[in-house]
C-alpha cells in the first residue's frame, strides 16, 4: 500500500506594532488545536481542505494567534517553538515527514527578536532530518518579508488582495503548490528583493495604485515565466521597526536566480515609479464631518486609520465621537474598546443615564478620555458570528469572534456607542448588528481601520471619508521614531534616492 504523505502543520500569527508601549503576552494569544480549525474559514482551514483532497496525513503541531498589538513577549515565541520542535522531532523519529506547512503573518516582533518568522524557519532547518523537507506556507500581504524567510522556505505565498478576501484562497494556493512539488519531486526555492520604500496601510489597497499595478505585473510575470511558480507583492507593515520593514517582492521558482532577480527588479522599478501613490491624502476630521451633515442619505463612513485596530492600535480613540457630538449628530455610531467603561455599566438598567469616562486610555498620542452622559441601552457577552466567511477577520480568527462583555449606550442627541472589552477589528457588519445596531439605518459610522473594512462597509456606504487624527497608526509614517530601519527608505529618510 502506498504510504500517505505526512505533513506537519503549525500556525504563528501576530502583526506587531512596535511603536505602542504594550507587551503582548501569552494571555493575549489564542492557542488552538490546528485540527479543530476545519471549516472555520481560516488559512489553516484552507490547508486542511487540500490535505483532505490529497489524502495527506496531517501531523498537528502548535497554533498561536493574536490580534495586532504591541511587541510580543519572547517567551511566547519560545513556548511555540518548544511545542513545534517536540512534534517535529517526534514525527521525524517515528515514520518521518514529507513536508511542513505553516500559516504565518510575517510582521511579528518579540522583545528579543526582530525576525521571529525567519528565526523559526532557521531553527526548523537546523533539526536533523528537516534540512531539505519541502516547506510551504501562507503569509499576510502586510508582512515585512526577510531574506531569512526566503532562504529557509520553498514556497511561502502572500495574500493578493487588500482587503484580505483571499487569505484562505492563498492558503489553498500554497498547499496546492506543495502538492505539485511532492508529485513532481521538484522542490522550488525562494528569491526576494526588499525595495527602498515604505507605505502606510492606507496606501496598500489592491483596488488602487500602486498595489493594483504591482499585482497585475506579478500575474504577468507568472504567465511569462512558467518556472516562476508564484510572484508575491508584499506591501509591508510600517508600524514594525525592523531592518526589513517596508515593501518587498519574492518569487517561488525553479529557475536560475538571475531569472528571478530580473523579475523582482521589474516589480521594484514599478514600485519606485509609483511611490507617491502609496501616500494618499486624508480629510481634516472636522471638515469631513461638517460636509457629511450637508449630504442626503447615508450611511457615510468616517475612517480613522490612526486608530486602526487591524494595525495594532488600541481601538479606543475618541476623536470621531467628539466630532459627531460637536456637530450635533443624532443618528451615528462608533465602537470603542474600553473594558473599564463596560464594567462601570455592569448594573445599569435600560434608560438609565450615567456619567462615563469613555475611551482615550490606550495611547498617549491620541485624544484623552471623553466625559459623557451615557444612556444605557443594553449589554451582552459580545459574542457574534461573522456574516462574511472571506473577511480577514475570519482568515485569522475563524467565523466566531468574542468582543468580551459589551454594552450599548447613546450619547448626545442619539449617537450610539458600542463599548467592548476586547478591541474588535471592524471587518464585519455583524459586530454592530449582533448588538441591535443596524448600520444601514445610520447617517454616519466611525470605523477604526485603514483598508480592510471596505469589504464590509463599501457595499452599504453612501460615501467614505478617510480622516487624519492623532494616533499610533498614523499615515504620516515619516513621523515615527524608527531606530532599526535600514537607511535610504522613502518617505522616511530625507536622503532617499531611487538609485
């Protein structure tokens, strides 16, 4: 009987914002059995679909995921490694392995390591018997892809869409490339090129330039050069201070490196040509809200990238709420993460008014807490099921999400505030609907995001206004205090040149 291929499976997913003060600890991570992710819409689920189709025996290792936040305690990485290493060495000793597949983010930083994913791959390759195993996987479009990641992997695939509607599909694509390598007994390698560029998340939507043009060129390169199995456009994550932060490109190929390097240079040259498109303009908040007041219908989405929860911000900024109050909005909504405010409403009854200190506690550079008279509406456990199984939230967290104990209040003339105990990326309308707030009926909605919210909100929005406010995910990335970044990066360094 033919032996079933044995593939080790693990997941390590964290996007690390190194410019916020918090340390992300083990308590902030969700630790799962990877086999329990069958059917949950995640990238791991995408791999498991292919494993079932191919008849692989999956050897489950570790699965650690956390929402974007501050630097990870290095002990978390070491615990993950201990679990993966134990499974890996045991599997190699007991029947061996035919490959390794990993679900990664690619922009993780720990208190001791600026490239944990590269370190992880290096450690795997140092295990006797794992040196030459086919190693494939998937990673986020907002990774800071490093030479170490390319050197130690055979086939890491980046998402191609932002919003990340294709995260699970990208995992399927990567797993099918692994199946191809096993069947053809041909193992590709990776070649990467880091561009002298960095863009804020607001400049990396794939429906717009420059990413639209770069992804189109990557697809042409794949068609023109069959030996290039896949070409990755990596937008980078500008809120991690590392030597490799920024835009990069990577190919999976069986061709000579000169072929790969030529393709990578084409992509890099185009990115440099289009660099200014990665720095979009933003509205003045007061002007945007005043303009919305003059418009008919709704809802109008007020997008606040500086408090982008999906980028690691605390999600408790008060600037948009203040603007709604200052302009006397009577039919708007915002969500604010503030467990202390939820706790202060633990015994409130519907219709009761209480004075709350709301938000403004998570970032020293954002607006301070706002003192409001809040009329209590409802409370819940904060659990909801996503309406969109293809959202980025589903890809990383699955289709069920827990906001923690939550409350709904109204302030001012009728502004609804959803207060959560756990910051929740605004990637799914069920966040509001599950709490009795119907987004389609609102005049305006404050959204703490950059691009990923578009999948949920664009279909219902009468208009969208990206506004500039103070906060840790500012689009003015040249103001961030980089210490470890390489020299000559646009727009960070004044001495940047395209040569």
